[in-house]
């Protein structure tokens, strides 16, 4: 997979370059908006990581010019601007995702991976995801534990599917808000905690051999039970 990083901060650029190379990506870097736009329009990339505030051309100008050429390469905007209006502006300009600084590399890497998956999506050969004795079939919105149906509400089903898609991986609360509830900001409610608690209860009652681990202050991880 080939990425383009447009970032004027040399320290951030060098850190992200090394980190993505270690993840197995090929990476081109640009240190200003003009260079970034030239590379983005002339080369093929699986995704672009675009800083919002850049010299010569700012990130929004780069994004608008890129979309005007018809390029549909997925773009993740990085920015220290964290107000809701700033995020909305970035997404309206053609951004596919928006991550505020400071950020963790693990979250950035997951977001980039998800962008690429969505952009290159093809119908899967199977509509089922399994973990331990639980199977989720998203073609008919059905969850079974040992062939017995577990009745879930639509949001509970969507939450479980997202956790299963990322089983054994840490999923942050931010990712859950954006992927399950389609919020690009934290609404300041306990909606995630309530749904996690309900989902845990139903899975326990169905004798599912898995657990939703809480990583305090960060998010959750779905994994098979040790027992």
C-alpha cells in the first residue's frame, strides 16, 4: 500500500514516515501544499494524510483542487483545529476522515487502514464473522451462539459487528462514535457505555465464549474468553 503524507512539521513528518514504513507501507512525503497537490494529482496513492495548515497552499485548498480534478483518493485530514465547525468544513471540502492533533499513531493507522478498505471494498465471499462460539451473519442481521439466536437491537448489532471486524484490537471510543453512531465528535454522553453494558449482558446470558475488555479511558477490545 502506498501513502502520501503532506506535513510541514519536520519532526512529525519523520516520525510518521518511520512508523508507517515499519507497518509495511510505502510512503511519499511533501512538506508544503503545492508539492503535495502535485504528487497527489500525478501519482497513484491508496490514501493521503493531509495536514490542515500548510505553507504555499493550505490543506483545504489542496483538497478542493484535488477533488476538482476528479481524483477520489481517500484523504484523512490532520489538524490542530478541533472545533465541530472545523471538522465539518474539512469533510465538506472532500475529506474522508478528520483527526485532531495531538493523536496516537495506533488510531491514525487504524483510520488509514479503514479508509483504504472502504475505498477498495468488494463484496466478501462470506457474510459471516465468527469468534469462539459466536457467529454474526450481516446478510440477515443475525447473531448466533451455539446455533441459538441472540436478539440484538440495531445499534447493538452494529457495535458487535464493528468489534468483531477488529477482534483482538484496541478500538477507541472516538472510532466507535464515528463508525457506529456516525458522530465526528464526542457528544459528551454515556451512550457507548450503555450499549456496551447491554451487549455484554446479552452475550453473557447466551453463554458466548468471548469478552469485551475495557481499556480504561481509551476504548474496548473484543477477544475470546480465556476460560
